[in-house]
C-alpha cells in the first residue's frame, strides 16, 4: 500500500473561516510534508515533519498552521486566508528524510482550496 | 540554490512513438532524482527514483537515466499511449538548505494523440 489519503478533495472557504486539511498514511513513514501548488507551477514546499517534529517551515505565513498528532496523521489548519491562497494543497510522505533512509516521496491526490 | 529545468515545456506525439523528456539540474551534489506524473488537478504519482550512485532505472515502458556529473536526467517512454498524456515532473533531492528537500522542475506536458 503506497497510498497517502487527503481530505477533503475540494474546499471552499471564506476569508474569515477556520478550516483544516487532513492527510493520512499507513506506510510507516516518519517524514510528512505539505506542498502548495498553483496552476501550471511546480509544487512548493511549505512544511516538513520528521519523526513528528516540525523540521522545516519555509517562511509560510502564520495563517497556515501545521500539526502532526501522530506518525500517521498530518493536519494543516487554515485561518483568515486570502484569495491568493487558493491552490492545490498536496501532502506527501517518505520513509525518512536522512541520508540512510528511503526518501522516495509519495503524494496524495491533493485538496483543491478556493478562498472567496 | 538548486535549479531544475525541464525541456520541452510541452510535447505532442502520435500514439506508438517513443519519446524522451529531459531534466537538468545546476548542483550535481544530489542525493537522488525522482520522476513523477501528474494528471490535471490531481496529485503526483511516483514513476521512478534513481539514487545518485545509479545510472538508470526501468519500470515497464519507462526508463530513466541519470548523469550526475553533467547534471542531467532523461525519461524515456516507449510505445507511447494516449493514457500517458499528463504532466511529467522531475525532482531532485539535495541538502541545499541544510536538510533534504525536493526541488521540482516546471514539468513537461505530454499529449499522446490517438
């Protein structure tokens, strides 16, 4: 099973709403990632969790708040977003992130977010 | 800072043709290189991963090569089918920012015409 599951598939939210994106994997992977992808652009890294600890935050605005409740789950909490935050949000996982670990990345199908 | 370039940006071929997609990267100190496929509005599907010590990997009709010293990789697709139509992304894993991160190219959009 190489599946990364993201919910919801689509989300429309107002600029004053609070919502959360969820990501789940059962491959025993210890590194999990959030990426943002705008139309016709490559994915851009937002956050990395390694062994349930935040290891990379790519200067993402505080209106995006990641959370890793356990090794299988990754959440992205959204608050007071702007229309320009509308994008496809992708979750990924890999066995690890270090030199001696399998770093092949597996991606979910994404959440299409529209901020109105 | 690592930069990944994919050429061409778009490619249209008749069904059955063999084709090559190109990927180049500026910093050869990579850990591995991964090819992905993305269908419109969908997530990324991992196709092949090549470790920095490897020269090529094969999966079915796909063959990926890596020349780390020259900063190049190619993805060869044999006997193309309409179902191969998608955007193909190349990504390299390196430690450019002090920790392992994937840097993506902008992709090649492939259309296979029946």
